[in-house]
């Protein structure tokens, strides 16, 4: 007999004052410094009036280029002498990023491209005003019709909100809109 | 321009939304008007439900001994002097919904100081900053999913949701499970706070039992003689995981 699942702890908003606790140096740089395959993904987060949100925090999780989903420790590696953040050592790909939006609602991530069988970055978005986190995905390449169950199930306009725009070589744009005609598709996992 | 709502106005809104809520809702709604910041920031389209066993989100980031230092879990020892306020130990376990401990995973906390002020430039509440207290901490869970912090009890503080709005004292918690789907940021409250019923953020959890799960228990067993009082708070992470779906194969 399986016991009934435990009731979950409810979420509460991240609020406006997380900035001295959660963001860390190099949080937006999962790609090892100087890696030739690194790509930049960036964009803004907008509220229902089209205003950029300056106090959001985004987290990113993805498969490594070789398909591994194991991740690696060391995203916020510390100096045991001073306690300061040393940053990733660049040998392992940790798969994890964390970026707070700037005063203009903008974020940027330097990462390695995910593999072809999972060509997306998983995103978890927090902000003042969000009582619980929002999940979405950034597809860096369009897998095409029949290439991805999630995208295949969406009407074209909604589907487009999950596709990054190739702006120039190795730079992809992706805006997140919490409301409005181009509201981003948000996900719920079961 | 309409006058700012009073606490009585917000209390009435809280009552109304509670009366209208579906019983047994374990999570706050995305749209909860008594919390004014949610108005322009909640998606209006329903979430797209994903049940893909191959989803990358069924795995998640990992952390290790290189990501924390031993002093991170003691917020009273991060400066030269002792912080002001009531020293406390906060401890508990992180579990998934099947009761399995979340082992070796990162727990992060942040909070206001004893006067109710955050060490954040934008917090201009005219309560004193404490040069001996920053208010952020980190640890890894042990093999039983346990975590433990030494800190000081945060103060309540005013905010601008409505006229004369005050938040009950709380500690912000950030938690990872074994899957990205389980990612949780929440707040731990202290038992018996008279501000609970006036706070639209806590009251956004409309189910009474679910709301009670955000309140720690006073635990004298965690008190340390001549040093600190103790609070116990267990956390259960929601969301599917890779091992959850593979249970039948183990």
C-alpha cells in the first residue's frame, strides 16, 4: 500500500529584496570562459502594461551538449578562505544559471547549446507579484512540425512565444510577457 | 485617482476571496487582487500541462560542498560583532511528496533584521540597519534531508500594498529538489503572529490547512541553554521527478 502523498508546502512570492541573497557572480555564465561554442541568450521580462520588470529573477536548467542531465556542482563555488564566490571552474558544465533582471528588465545568459533531442533551456521565473514561480522554455532552434510534443500541441501564435529569435551569430533573443496578446506560454508539470 | 485602500478594505477583500476559493487549494492562485503587485504580473492564459517523461525539467541542478562554506548557515557570525535581536535556531527537513528526504541539496534563506529592515538599498523603511547582520544564509541538506540555521528573529515591517500595511515576521526560503519541477521559493512565519489575518501574501493561500504549513512550530528541543530559542519547520516539495515516474522499475 502506498501512503497518500504528503501535502506540499505552498509557495510565496520572492518579494523585492532577494538581491543580496540569491544572485551570485557568474550566475549568468554557465558556459566555460572562452568556450568556442558558447551562445548568448537574452531578453526582457514585461508586465501587463508592457513595462519591463526590474525585480525579476530567472533560473535556467538544461541538458549538457552531450545530452547529460546530471548537472554538476560548483555553480556558486566558494573560496573557503574569504567566503567569496570563485565561480565555476570551467571543467564541468553545471547546467544551471541564475540572473536577476536589471533596471531595464533585461537579462542575459552565456551558455552552451543544448543537445538536438532537448533543444531548449528550462526557465523558472520569480518576481515580486508572482505568488508562485512560472515555468517556461526557450527553444534555441525550431524543431519543426513533429519535432517536439509541447510545441506541436500549441497554436502557431502561442508556439512562437517559446522560440528564441536568432539575432546574429550566436546571439538569441527571447522576451517574456506575463500578460497581453503575446503572453508567453507557461508550463505546469504533472 | 482613488484613495489608497485601508487595512479594513484589504481585510474585506481577503474574506471575500477566501469565501469564493475552492476548498483544499494547496497553492496560492496566480491572480490574487488583495496583493496588488499580482494584478499586472499574473498570466491570464491557463498554464499548458506537460506530462512528458523525457522533459529536462524532471532532472535538476545539483550543488555540493564547494558551493557553501561552513559559516554560511550561521547568520550571527558573518560580521565582527553580535547582531541585535533574539537569537534563534531554525531547523527541519526537506521531503518530496512521497516522504523521501531531499539529500545534499541547496537551501538558501534571507530575511530582515530584528528591526524589520533588509540590507537592501531599496528598503528605505526608517528602522536601523544592523552592521553585524546581513541576513542571508545557505546550507546543504544532510542525509535525512535536514537543514539547520542559526539566525536572529526578523522583525515585522511596513510595505506599500495599501495604507498602513505591515508584513508579519518571516524568513524567505529557496529550495531545490531532485527535479527542476520542484523548485520552490516560499516564506516561513512564526507562530501566533497577530498580523497573519491582515497579510494578503500569507492569505493568498486560501486553504487554512495549507496556510498553517507555512508557520513554524516553536520547538524547545532546538533551544540552546544560555544561547538561543528554536523553531522547527519541515518543507514538502511539489512536482513530478524522474524517480517518481520510475518508481515501478526500482
